[in-house]
């Protein structure tokens, strides 16, 4: 079932979403100032391409310790991200989720867009893992 949902997701928007996240990460890398965000954007791109069977978790839950993404510096980086990029990326995923949720068939896709919106708000300190 996950494979079928991932294929449908990829065909009907996941490819475009993932490519936009990859492009955003590339642009961030070129600016040098955006380097801290590049890895996060590319992690999200992987999730945007094939989201079913994966979940987004905080990095400190996995490692058990605070690091760049989960401490005060990570908070500051997330605030900067939110102000310059996160709010409108999250808004686009929320709008997509709204229209997907109108039909019963679109509900699984709406939930994934809601997860993408959540990570778009504050991507630093988050990682994508396989569901157990």
C-alpha cells in the first residue's frame, strides 16, 4: 500500500515538491549564508519525494543529546528560517492539504502535506526516519 501511495504522490505533485526543495537547498548553498539550511532542505526533499512509510522526528529524540539543531542556536536558525521562507512554504502545503482533504481519497495525501507544512515551519533539528 505504501508503494502505491508513494507512486501516486510522486506523480501528482511529489516530484515537483521534491525538486523545489532540492532547488531551494541549492540556492541556499550558493549564498554561503544559507549553508546551515541546505542539509535540512535536502532532507525534506527526500521526504517530499516519497513520504509514505516515513515520519519526521526531532533529532534529539534519536541521539539523546542536544546539538546544533536542537539548542539555542537551532532555535535562532529556525526563527530566521520562519521569517524568510518557512511561513509561505508551510502555507502552500496547508492550502494543498485543504484541497486534498475535500475528498476522502485525498486524505492520506492531505496528512502528508500537513507534515510537510510542519517541517517547513522549523526544519533545523528535525530528521526523517523510516516508520517502525
